[in-house]
C-alpha cells in the first residue's frame, strides 16, 4: 500500500470553495480503487494550510488513477473547479508507506 499525503497552500478567503473542491475529489479517488482518508482543513494555527491523505494498493495503481483522472469527465470538472476558483495556491505530494497496527 502507498499513501499520498498532500499539503495544500490555499487562499484562506476561499475556504468554502476549497471545501467544495475536496468534496468533489473524495468519491473520485474511491471510483478509481483508492481509499480516501479525508481532507483536513484549517482550524487553529495557520489559516492557509490544508491536507489530504489517500491510499492505493501500489504506486502503479496510483499512477493508473492519475492517468485515468485526466480523461474522466467528473475529474475534469473537479480540476476545472479548482482552476476557476483559484482556491489552491500551491500543493506538494509526498508518498508514504503506512505502518499500521497488526490487528487492522
């Protein structure tokens, strides 16, 4: 399993738009075989940093998702919404291998 950890720098005045964007992507990750662990929006502290985590079976499965997402109408709508609203100023993806408790 591989987990993608994304750090976003968002426009704090467009938090509602970013939340809409996030809600668009969560079911799309699942649609392509991933597990979405949610978005984490600013609360206390920095008002312009948000995070998300989602997992795929492998890096190859993630790459397949990325390839398909650029052709999928729902994904294209989400990409366009993010661009049109300019709620995301920048982002950084980090790939991790989760170490989970043995009972899970």
